[in-house]
C-alpha cells in the first residue's frame, strides 16, 4: 500500500568515490556494481518506489554522471540527476554538503534521504509512518548484534518512545548495537538546521555527524528494523554478498 505524502521527494545519495572498493570503483560507481540480477542501487529504488514516492532524485558527481544517465535510461526511470561538479576524492563535497547542494537545486520539501549503497529487503513504510506520527526527523536503524561490528557505524541509543537519546559516529566503545543505515526522513524545516550545521564548519561528510548534532537540538526518532541489511564497505564484503546472490 502506498503511503506517499502529497509532496515528499526521495533523494538517493551516490556522490562518493568509494575508495575502499578500488579498483572496482575506479571504473564503476559503487551503487552501480552488480548484485545478483540487479545492481546495488536497484535494491534502493525498489524500496522507494513501493511506498509510492514518484519524485526521485539521485545525487552523484561529474566522474560517474554518464554511468548514472545510462542506467536511468536503460531502466526508463523518470528521475532527476543532481550532478556535483567533482571528479575525484580530493574534491568531493561530502554527504551533508551534498544534501544541501541537492536541496538547493530541487527545492525545500519533505525528503526521504537514502544512501545509494544500501542493500536491504525491508519495507520503508514503518519509517514513514513513524515520521508522520512524530512530525520530526526520523531515521532507520538496524541491530548489527555485535558491539565490535557497531564500531564501524553511527551508533544510536533510543528510549521507549523511539526517540534518539544519544548518537556516536564510529565509537571505540559503542553503547548500543543499533546503527544508522543512512536512511532518513526530514521535514521541510530541516533546511535551516542544515545551513546552521555547515556554517558552524562541522564535518560535511558522514550523515551520522549531522544526526548526532541534530539530536541535541530537536527531537529525532528512530525506526528499528530486522531482516536483511548490508553495508558494502570493502572488497571482501562486496565479494561475500556478490557470491550470495549469483
């Protein structure tokens, strides 16, 4: 069942250069790597489209632009491509600055923002429903089941009402095994806070830093998920997942 709002847009983040997956990503954007009969980004698009969001944009960079245009044409997707004018790691905007760049182009609105390298099989419907209930920034979180694994991610602690009470980006001593999956729903009012965050010269890259900063200023909520969720962080993790789906 579609639960799209009147105006909600989806923004898929694909502006990174994924150097940990080199040399694969020397030639192919990480979200466009194959995974079974689909590409990584196809997993994301399926989850976004099934909740009825039709206004979808993908934020990438000049280096990978032609690849994403070819993919979109092959899929016959009616999407916006937001192209950052960068061609290498040393020039990249970073995810948070990239979100602002995209919103500057697309306009202020409600946004589902999701990393283009997410591989997951669960519905985004509960996330949208929690956002509607709380009328506040909301993120999807996943229990990795291990404090050691949690060290690699943005770690989230929530209370009984699903409000985020603490968030740590890649902590040495995680206080939870719940981690952020780079999947967020933001109200229109987030734009002012995004500007404030960047004007204070905070880290412009990992979204976890912004969410940690944001949760100290406004209520932020988290929707826990189970099921399949994978982060392709390096060649070995990609290989393992690739072999599972061939």
